[in-house]
């Protein structure tokens, strides 16, 4: 994740004079967005002197920190003993199903009971993938028939979670955006179905975004947020070419905070978002 900003730092450090147009293009390409880039450039110009690579890093770090929330408390088991229901949404290819499994492991490692619902039923591979993860991590996975209604899978998983007094139910859902109408219909139906057994469910809706996709991730966040209000992000592929800047843009523009980070292929390459370490890593 730090690779992009390190190369930017080196580029500026090795130049006699800063090229403002070049710097602007570099900052925009880091997925920080126009608004954030403008704020960084304005603050740098306000210094009224020759700019160093260290100045760019410090100002960028300060602007990013200003626009990111402090880490939010992780979900905890409910006092009434009913399952805490989490919807995991996002387009296919972002690491959604893997993130659902990793989130389940994250709770399990903290001695919480978990069930996974394989409700991305229109992609058979997603159901099989979650089943394999469940076997690997020893987490129960509820599935439906091929092409089953996603809401029915969530309903049965919720039923089981209630009966077995499971603390967390994680539903892997909605792996596509055909049209906004379809997306809204499907997510709306899942939410209504869950509410039949618990009027307060779902309790958390997390969008999985791939850090390598840049502005596409922002557009996905806008679409899903309209379909079903989002409570946070799981940002994946931060171990690769993902720059992490998209997390800043999404929070800055849509006020959807990063909650968890995926940093590799292994099941435990998954962590809760911490602002200080996140900013330090990307800069």
C-alpha cells in the first residue's frame, strides 16, 4: 500500500523544483479524489516557500487524517441474546465472499459463535466458495438450492441462528448490479425477510470494495448506498496495488466509514480499521 506514496515522495525529493500539474495528476491517480487533492495543493501553496517531499507527505497525511473517522467499536453480541445480523454486499470480484468468511473467522477468534449464509445464489461458485471456507474455518454455512431466492437463504440462516442462540449471522449477498432497480428490490426483500423474525435486523450492512479499482469503488458505494444504507466498508486487496486512497474518498463524499481491511489471501489477513496505522501504511 505504501508503494505509491513512497514513489511519489522519491519523485519530488529528486527534483530541484516541484511541478504542480504533475503533483496534482499523481495525487488524483492515488484515488484521493479532486476535492482532497485540491485541499492538499492549497495547503502546500499556502506554505509560501519551496516544497520538499517531506512537506507533501506531511500535508497529505494531515488531510487524510482529517477526512477519516477514528476506528469505530466492533460489533458486540446483543444483550437480548438474539443474533447480530450483518449483510455483506458488493459486486463480484471485490473479494466479497472471502471477506464474509474472514469476518466470520475474526469473530470466531474472539470466542463468538458465528453462522454464514450463502445468499449470493445467482453465482453458484460463490456458494461453493463459502462452503469451502466454512469447512476450512469450521464455521457453519447455510445454503439454499441452486438459484434459490437470496432472501429465503437469509431467512433460514436467521431461523437457525435464533434457534441455536448464535451471536453473529453474516449474510453474503447481492453480488451484482444489473440495474439499480434490481439491486434495490433484492436488498429490500432481504431486509424485509430478516425483519420478520427480528424487527431490528439487519444490524450492520458492509460494502466490500477492492482498493485496486479506484473510482469504480466510489460509484459502487453510491449505488449500494441508495439501495440499502451502508454502515461501513470492508476494503480488500490492500496488499497489492491498492493505494487505499479510495477509502478516504468514499468517507469524504458519502460519510461511509472503513470498518475492516483485507490485506492478503490468508484467512487471518484481515483487521479492524485503525486510522493511525492506516495513514502510516499508505504514507
